């Protein structure tokens, strides 16, 4: 499987949290983001397969983001 590079802009606070978590786990930030996004996308796919509406999925993403931004 070929890999593609992406770029993301995040807040300074989020970057700090990401750095701390990656160091704690002993992985790179890139590996942590890739793994976390893969898990999250799998959850979204499962929700869609179970008939969850796109609005419900959007609401879940928004709620999770708001909780993480506290």
C-alpha cells in the first residue's frame, strides 16, 4: 500500500497534547495521528453500515471535537 502525505493545521494546545501523548507512547506524531484517524474512520464506516444518518455522524464528530477542545 502506497502512503500519501497530508498536512493539517492545529492549535498550539492540541499540538502540545499530541507531542506529549506521542512521547508517552514512544511513537512519532505522524504514526499517532495516522493510527487515531484510521480508528476514527473505521468507527464512522461502522456507524454508516448500521444505518446512522450523516447528521448523527456529524453531530458525534462535533461533540467529540468540542469535548477535546476543552
